[in-house]
C-alpha cells in the first residue's frame, strides 16, 4: 500500500513541477498542483487523512503565500514542499508546526535539484541546436521535448518516491526519539513562519496606510467576533462595494469641480479678450 501511495504522490510531484507541460503548462501544474493547499488535499485523499492533509496544507500555504518566482528563480522549491515534504509530515504524524519546519527545510534543499535541472537542460538545448543544423527533425523533437521531460521526471519522481517510501517510517522514529524541547522549538518556528508569509503578502498588497484598517477589521472579526469564512466574506464584499462607490463618487465630484473651474477660467479669458 505504501508503494502505491508513494508512486501516485511522486507522479503528482512531477506533474506539478515547473517545466512540466502536460496539465495546461504552468496553469494546471505549477500554479495549481504545486500549491500546498491543493497538494495537502490530494495527499490526504491518497493516504486516507484528508482533514490532516488540509490542515497541514493551509499552514504551509501561508508560509509561501507571497512567493514569486521571477525568471524561474525561487528561494525554495515549492513543488518539493507541496509533495514529498507534506506527505512525509502527514505519514509521520507530525504536528502542524513541525510539519511547516520540515517543509521549509526540504523546500530549500529542493532548490539544488531545480538548479541542477536548469543546468542539465543546457545539454538538451545544445543537442536540439545541432539537430536543427543537421535538419534532423526527429532528433530535434526528442531533444526539445522528450529528453528534458524524461530528465525532469527522474529528478522529481525518484527523490520524492525515495523520501516518501523510505523516509516516512524513519521520520516517525526520529520525531519520537527527539527531546521535547527540540520539538517545542520546531513547533514555535513553524508557528512563526506562516505569520511571516502573511506579512510579506500584506507589504505587497497594501499600498496606502489607511488600508491597514481593513486588515485589522478582518483580524478582529475572526479572532474576537468569531465570524466564519462565509460570514467574513459577505461582510468584506459589502465593505468593498461601499468603499468602491464612495471613492467613485468623490472622483466624479472632483472631476466636475475641475471641469467647472476650467470652464470658468475659459469664460473669463474670453471676456477679457472681448
């Protein structure tokens, strides 16, 4: 059973990798399958613990919620975070904080694999250029499509499978043998990292200081008023609509005043010329 689970999860790891074209390119793969929230749900379905999968997926997603990958460069490989790391955390029954710490560690290590993939692709590029010069269409297709994908599959599937198949039992034993204070430190760090991700997102989204009031209102509504997500979403939509129309009304009134001022100045100029 573990062999089958590790195989399916590792295939998903490959399908969600950056550079895999089979699921509508980046849309279905990197931007969908490699989101920790999505992978947590899928891994939960595979291993039979959907609730824990979603809980860990949400916690890990919060860490990387503001992650951007300009030019394919990234501080952590989100694909390895989404699959082998989350699968290892779920199957070893790690707490949410420990799972987040494990995920960030494996994600940083995963950048080595991704960089190796980028360097290795130069080999296929040179072979494809040579095939174009020789007019060998069959060789070009292999070196431009199939060769890089076989290489990508090997770099994603094999490490993910080995980590899940052989690492889940080892990770469980390792966590059980760790002193409690080490687990407490890992849990503390795992609790801080999601907050860091949310702060990074806020610094990107919030452009004007008064917008912090909306964030503080949402925080207060969830923590102190204990609104659920549906109620909070309805309140947020209502406030957004009121705010939009208030801004639109002010812009229209300012525009009308400016037009009147311009019209008045033009009339004054005409009178002076007359």
